[in-house]
């Protein structure tokens, strides 16, 4: 008699997933805010609760801790916990949170803050994270959750822009009221750290219709000299490339920190418009009108008055509609942009290339830098992502942006003399030769139709260089 042996194969499939999924909670109203001093009145919570949120996202500066004494930090969390408006919010909807510098522990702080591990435990205590949660042993407070059935799924990705962040680069010349920082030239500096980058890549592969990407500091705005992603330009470019490469659709970024509210948008090369809705602060916004700071990507602004953000999703439409809103202390809408979900899908914008960083004399190009160097000889480095020429081909254009009309675009113009010189050097087709390559150009910085440019006549003044790491 033969013995039959039943072999059962158990296959473990590891699928990147969020730490928590609630298939039944369909998100249609997502509120968020930042910058709330625990020792100030917080009447705005009445308006937040009245907005009937399904979930609330705390974007950071949830308290102003600013200490290395954890007993002091805890007392400040206790002050927030005792505020009736906060208690009403907790009874209304789930709360997800990340931190920014003040609840992290130090103004503009990063990886060198010595009490970050102790501060993390207090943060998790306050937001009710279980003692046996993996977030208790994880370095940093980054986290993600998904909500709703597959056809209405919303993913919330909360980044930690503090725990791993490298030191900021100070401006050589301080300008009162304009911020102390400039983009770093150190390509090894990091915003998120290796572990969080790997985690984020997996999260962007999780199936979802809408993704709310929470960054405590602004992602899109780039002209001011305060904290922002562009202080680490290679990291912002890495994020844009990651979104493009993972084909993650439906992303809207929300941010805080700036003590003002605004909606910014840019073509970041991800295949669709990238919106960043900034809400700040719940108590800390300027109470008086002030001059608008420069933001080339601004769609709308509320530059004074306390505020909170609200994203509504109308799933009843064949093409669901997102409404990106900022509301004031009375709950009135001060900013609104209606965005069909189809617009937030790869391919909605035909640009195929992530615009690289443009550097002038080794410094990342900003509006202020262009003003300082205008009419002077400079050394330019940029990646050519689009090219063009006049009908007679007497001028060839090398562009740093896929959209030549973009305010981010830098134009290198090769005149007929330069083309002749390049031809003698064996480069008969400059457009195709330089397309997609990083170039170094020496020439006089000029402007044409409000865009910076260099006109090259001497072929020796332009060369290709290896891309920065």
C-alpha cells in the first residue's frame, strides 16, 4: 500500500501596505491645520468641528514645546489636552498627526536635536498610539493609513521632516524679514533619511484613488528663505522623480509651518499638476495685513488671519471632484480650488521630464539671485530638458524646463556663431547633442520676456558635464 503525502504550500506574499486600513470609513471631508500655541485661546476648533470632518490631520507645531526638558514638554501637551475645543475635535473624528520643529523640540530643528527619541515617545503618548505599536520602536514619526473601499480609497501619508533632516545652510547675507536659509549645495544632505525614503517608495505603490501627502514644511513654494523642501533641492527633485517613477496618482500635498495660508501649484514633471495647500496657523497667523512674499507658484493666498484647511471629495460624480479649501476662524471659505480627480493622474500633463536644479555660480537659482547677478558674467549649470529653434534655425534654445514659458525656465540661446563653432568641433546637431544632458555655460546673465537667459556666441563657453549625484 502506497502512502499518500499531502503537501501544502504556504506562500507568503509581502505587499507594501499602510499600518492601518479602514475599508468602511469613506473620507469626504478632510480637515487639517498647524501652529497652535497651547497657552493661547483656540476658538478656531469650533469652526473645525462645525465643518463636520471625517478625519483631522495635525500637520505639526501642535504645541510649542521648544525644550530639551521632557517634563516641560509633557506639561505643554497637557495644556493642549485640557482645551475644550481640542476635546470636541477628538470626540468628532479620528486624528492623525506628524510633528514640526516646535513640537519636535527646537526651532528649525533637525537630526541633531538630542532629545528626539524622548520627544517621539511623548508625541506618541499624546496621540494615543499603543505601547506595543511598531511606531514605538521606529525612528521618526512617519506613518500612513488608508480609508474606504478600493473605488473610493484615500491614502494619508504623513512624512517626518525633522528626525533625519540634515543641517540647514545659512544665507551669507541676512535680510531682515526674508528668512535665514538658502538651498544647500551638499547633495549628501537629506530631508527624510534612507529608511523613510524606502518606506515612502513602498507607500506610493499602495493602491489608492486619492493620496494626501502631509509635509510639515512647504513642498512647492520655493522663493522665500525660510524652511522648505527646496533648501535641499536634490531631495525635492528626488521626491518628484519618485512620484513619477511609481506612477502614483491623486496626490495633493498639505503643509503648515509658515504662519499664513496659501495654495501653490507647479508642473513638477510628475505627469499632473502638483498642488500644495498650506494652512498655518490655528493661533499663530499674522493678525494684520502684510506684504505678500514672493511665490512664483502661488494660486491664491490668505496672508493674515488664523485658518484651517479642508479638502472635500465628491465621490458621487463620474469624475470625482476635490475642493481644496482654506477657512478662517468663522469657518468661511477664503481659498477654494475645484480639481477633478482625472486631472491628478499621470499623463494629464504631457511633460515627461523632471526639471533639474539650475545653479548660478554654484548656487541654486532663485529670483533674488537672478536680480543680484543680472548683467554679470556667471557660470551656469543646468539639465537641458527641452529644446527649440527659430524657423530659420539661426537661434537654438536649450531650456531647463519642459514648459518654456514657466517661471522656472532658464534659456541658453546658441546663436549662429556658436553653432558654427560647435560644428567645427564636431557637433553638427546641437539640439540633439545637448538634449537631456547637464551643461555648463559661462556668459552674461540677461532677461528676455521675464525669463533669465544666456546668449552664447563662443562655442568654447558651453560644455557637457556629468549629472550631479
